[in-house]
C-alpha cells in the first residue's frame, strides 16, 4: 500500500479563513495573521489585464517570451545578468518553489524560523527536512557555520542534503540578512556542493529602498531565485511568479526538470496574467511609483506597531522590510502566565483570538520549538476594507492619521496593555527611533 503524506493546511491560510468566518458571523476581528497585502490593483496594470482577456491559448510551458524578457530585465536592473532562456514562469512563486525542491533532489535545509510552506514542500516531495537556526537579526538565512556542521553530520548519517532554502528579505522576521552572512552561505554552498533556493518575493519591500543582497550575486552558478507580484504589487489572487535559474550545468538540468514538472501540473501560466505581469516586470514609472508608495506605507505602519509591542515588554528586531513583526514575549512570559494562565506563544495566540478577536500566528508554525514565545504579526490588512480606503491609505501623507489605521493601532495598544498590565501608548506620531522610511 502506498503511504499517504500527512501535510496540514498552511497555517497562514488557515488563520485567514478562520478570521474570515468570524467576520462573516459578525465578530469584530483584527487580522494580524494574514500575509496577503491589503491594497488595490494599480490602475495601469489592471488595464493591461483587461486588454489581454481574449488570450486563451496555453502558450509556452515556461511562459511567454514577453514575460520572460521582462523578468530578465527586472533581474538585470538588480545586478543579476539574466537571459530570458533562464526564466521559468508559473502560477505563483509557491508552485515554482515546490517544483524547484522536486528538481533539486535530495534533502532540504530550511532556516528556523522560516515561512510555513518550505518544510511542507520538502515533505510533499518525500525529502527529509534539516532545520538550522538563524543568527540573531539574520532571519531568512540558516547560520552558515551551523549549516556546514549539519550537512556534514547528515551526510555521515546517510542522508542526502542538496538544497538550502533562504528568504531575502525574510518572512516571518522582517529581517534583511547582511551581505557578510550571505557571503558565508555562498562559500559553504560551494564547499559542500549545495544548491541555494532564494525566495525573494519581498525584495522590493526593503523599507529604505536599498536592494538586499541576493545569493545569486554571490553564488551565481548554484542559486535559483523566485519572485512574483504577490507582495510588491499586492496581486496575490493573480497567482503569477517567475524563477531565475543559474547558468551552466545546474541551470540546464533544472530547466529540463522544471519544464517537465510544469507541463504535467500547470501546463502554462494564465495567458492574460502573463501580459499584465510583463508590463509590471518592465517597471515603467507608474509601477515604480506604486511600489515606492506601498513600501513607505508598510514601513510606517509596521514600525508603529513594533513600538506598541516593545512598549508591552516584547523583544523584536528593528523592522527593516516587509509588513511582518516577529516579537518575543519571553521577557513578560511569567507575567502572562500569572495574569492569563498561558505558557507559550500557542496559548497566547489562542487567548488573543478568543478573548480579543486579534489574529496572529504562533512561532511553532514557522519551525520554532514548542514553548517558544514568538508570534508573527502582519500589518498588511490594516489599510482598509474597500478600494477607496486602501487608496487613501496608500497615498496619505501620514498613514498613521488615516482613521481606520489609527483605530486598528489604538485597538492593538489597548489589547497589549490589558495583556501585560503595562502602559502602551495609544497615540501615533510616526516611528520614534528607526529613521525616516523612503
């Protein structure tokens, strides 16, 4: 009998559906669990999609030449020489990540913490998962020295680690790994003949606008890069992504395997979406301006929320990218136990949802050990419920004075104050100590 793989539902998607059900039932919920970016569609890209609505043919398995050329240009502008033939397009970066795990073969190293689907992808592919902790402040990248030891030990024990997954910038921590750490990773990958799978879906959401270092700039012959329009353009429901393959023997082998996988699973990316995506990846001024505005909005709101968590006694790194916060409540864990009878992040997340209607995700969903006090909170759903509200938030001179954003932050402040018994300020004049985001 063939064994059935037991992979649970994505923790983030499950949380979103739970919160949606509560909202439909009339509950007043504050969603800090979702990774979906709550913004509206940029108008000119929407027009490109409408223009292409009549395109119904499958087209090339790896994506149209128009889209692959635009994606190649996107990477070239970020310092990664790229030819269209090294691009594979797909229905979202998530299928491309999974297909890359399949193509790489062997066991998979993931950072701890890491996005909820990396380990699941390895399990679905029948691979073993080797979790390796990050260094403090270097989320998204396994500690290179610990990685090297783990790979040597695993191979000695008969395992076959071949692929290390990284996220630059990172979900869940909001960190941007330093160039020096990524250089160490590249050296280890070469020494131990590992492929690197770099998820760069958040690369355009570094708050100061400076690009993060891609592992593909440091180990170009062995790095696969995936990205898409889910985060920088808030087009999660359009499901479009691209993978940039390395040059040379690794890239040639991976291209053959990815093409075969794609042909059997999704046939080709949706044709109308490809046309619109090509326009976005070309980055005309309207698209660049839109990304800059969304980056500023994420920075302002996420940093304001970070101040509230710190005031409540939680520890968290400076927020450098994305809309994610990863606070640790360990410093106030004993107090939370006495006041509310909770002993870890899982209990705290349940308490926040059941008593206060606030949705967050506990650290074990990201690979943390049971007993962790880490939570991931996302501010991406605070920008409004309607297109008009989201447009107002995106273009506001001071997003913290937008009424619905201010109300959400006031509510979060009140909940954290009641949780910890600390004074959590409920007024917002912008980030207090992390610089002016651009």
